[in-house]
C-alpha cells in the first residue's frame, strides 16, 4: 500500500523513468498492480446497480452489455420530455452549447411542478437527478449563477470501468417571462430572448446537437423559431477507411514470401519487418471507438488483401470490404505489402464520400468527438502537425521509409508551391478529401503510379494521406491546421505500460495511437498481453458489426484468408458508384405537428 501511494504521487515522467529501469517482462505486471483501481477485476452481473464515480460524484449505475454515448443522450432526453408531456407541462428543446448534453426549457412558472415531477414521474424512475449551478448569460454580468436540473440514467460495463452518465445528461432550465417575451437563464446555441408565443414543431434530433448524425430518425418538440440549423454544423457525409492485415495468415504469408523473392528494388530493414503486419486485434477496438465516439460516420470501408477478421460481420450495412484485387485492378490486381501504395489509391474506392477519415488500426478515438474536430462545415479539412521533422536532404535508400516518403513529399511541395515543409503529421485519423487526392494524382501521375507499383515500401514512395495531402490542401486553401488532444505510445518503449495506465484512468485524450515501429518479435507476446488487458477495459462495449463470441470462437482457427474466401461477396447495391458528396439530410428535419404544446398555447390568455 505504501508503494502504491508513493507511485501515484510521482510525476508521470518520473514514473516512466523508473519503469525503464525494470526488465521488460516485469513492467506490465508492475504497472497493473500499482495503477489499477481497487475492485477493477470484480465482474458484476448484468442489471446490477453498482456504486461508481461519475463526474466526481458518487452514484449508482446499471450494468449493461452494450451502450453508447448517443444512446444515452437519447435515453435521457426522451425520459425528460416524456415525463413533461405526461404531466402536461409545456416545454421546448433547445441546442445545448455542450453538444454531448441536451437541454429542455420550461417556464419558471412551472419550476415547483417540475421539482415535484422529477421525484414522482414513472419515466424518471431510477434516474440520477442533480441540481447544478451554471453561469448566467454574458449580458447579465451582475446576475447570480442559475440552477438547472441535470437528469441522466448512468450505465456501466461489468467491471464498472466505463460510466456513461452526467456527461450525456438532459438539463432542464427555467426561462423567465418578461411581458410578451421569455428569456433564457444562460447562453445556448440559438437565442437569448424570444416571443412568449410560438408555433410548436417537432424536429430531427440532429438540430439539437452536432454529435447526432444527420440520418438519426428521432424527433423532439421545440418552437418553430428555435428550429434552426447552425452554420457550423457539418451536414455532408463522412466515411472512414481502414487498411488492415493479418500477418499470421498462412495464405498471406505465402504470397508475401513469393513477392519478397522479386522485390522492386533494395529493401530497407523495416520495409517488410514482422511488426508492420502483426495483428493484435487492434482493429476490433479501433472500430469500437468509432461506433462509440463518432456516430456521425456514414460508412466504414476496410481494405484488406483478401482477408477477413474472425470477429467481423461483413454483412453489416455500415461495413464495406475492399480487396487489393479491386484497389489495384488497373495494375493487375496483385497484392501489396506497402501501405504507401495502398494509401495512394484511397480516392479510387467506389462509393466513398468526398470527405473521409483515414485510419490505421492502431489509432483509436479516446472520447466522444464532433465532425468539427476534423472538418469545418464549409468542407475545409483540418490537419494536425507533429513536432517531429523529416530531416534534411533528399530521400536515400538507407532512409527509413517513412522519412524518405516525407522528403519526397517535401520535394514536390517545393516544386509546386515554392515553400519547404519540415513537419510530419500526428498519427491521428487523417481528414481527407477525394478531390484533393485526385488533384495530386493529376499533377503527379508518374510519381503516384510508381508508388502504387511498389509492393514493399520504397525510398521513392510518396506518403499522400499522411502529409502530402495536408500540405497540398493547405496551400490551395482547402485545409487548415487544427488542434487535437493526442497521445502516442510506441508498444516497444519502456514507458508504454505506465502511459496506458494513465490513459485508462484519465480518459482525457481525443485520440491515441498504439504504434509498433520495429519491435523484436520476441516481445510480441508481452505486447499482446498488455493490449489484451488495456483495450477491453478502455472500450468494453461491442459494436453491432461484431459477431457473437461463440461464432468468433469457431472462426478463430480458420485463417483470415480462408474466412474471406468463404464469406466475401462483392457489394452490388445503390451505394456503389453513388455521387461522392450525396446529401444525407433527412426529410423529417422539420415537421410541424399538432401536439399537446399547441393545445397548451391555445389555453394561454
């Protein structure tokens, strides 16, 4: 216990240096012992209500098998509006400045009735109800903080490690009447003051939060004059693209071995090393992070060399498989072992949206994010420069492939725009546009094709989505630098176990990357144990495109290539070949209805 207290008091850099002194095989065990919260291994039954800490407050949460922030956002808002509707209390929903919470506005005349309601309404039975103070509107500097009622139904996983609670609560605020006007008690995303009388309408949930997808079919009651679309709301479709490989698949290993017998030129030591292709099930949890934290994504494209993860349901409507045969059809449809080559073809994916995120399977979203983290509402992309630099000089065969590609990118940016780039990009989801990749291929056709033809990483490659696209887009006024809270951990570094423990405890990063640059294959088992402990704790809730555990267990012993052969069917539907920027605005974005609010308004004097 004394060692635990001392360890937790030490600054993070000191913790990491101490761990670096230990043998590699002891680091993970020590970190788990010193940093895991008490009770972290207790497994609670589904339906149990367990004690948790939510936003610094002790409360109880229901243990569930699966949940997402968006589901909880809807659950909390629906419960509050149902209770108010049943009680005949007039309300209107309004966009909260915090898009992860919802707001329901009620006249201050009904405050006492609402306070009684939250203690007795069946729809709110079991809810966590808190009265919290919030700051008044900025045009009232002398006003005292106002109270809102925060309602949520906290849920947690079987180990009580993740709590979805007050962060996604519905807040009831009380508007004051001033003659024929009503006034909001605090800032919101629409208006400070409005006429007391207004036409009631039901609107799509997407108008209430940037976190809610355009295609979400939930509707909520509000006033017509508040049913407005914010200019900063991203309304265009955004897809996600992954590249994935299972380096242990026998069929794939045979193809790779044959390709190594006839390389495109001299190979750098890390151009085809084992760590580049090692599969630790990262993709499963990276996809979970998208499902949980980016519900606004439209579709997910998975590029593989005719391989299929044992746990993935390829028939799920969000998932589209893309084989190397399709991607390199004009180059003979052969397999590629070069991520630069695969990335050079992303814009050729049939049916892909104009705006998309490109991720490696070692990149994870760390918490709920808005589309605005990656794109402006006018379509301009964001990129995230890294302090790391390419280095001086021209690309040489002895350069690590990543650095060589960065130098090649720099040479072409110099020729096209007369400026010299020096910084790499952070290893995050890359916000890309098909049209920009098409522009690059149009200007550099020989170089892009040469990259695509290199079956292994080559010192002549371009790295298009990881820096060339970003700088090209920036210099043509199609992208701007952005900010993102980011954590990078090299799996082979001595500090990584401690960093993962901190990440698990704090969950304070937008994105994190668990990269394996060039690990010794002898360390793979230790790294797999580390990730097998960390990832299910960080992302415990399965996504709907994961197969049941019993099915996965049967498929584990079948190679990824054989699973592909048995399961893959080319997608033939209306999505393929669709316009790359087709709108996804639902028809029910604004529907006027006659409901109880209309009746209440007619009764008012």
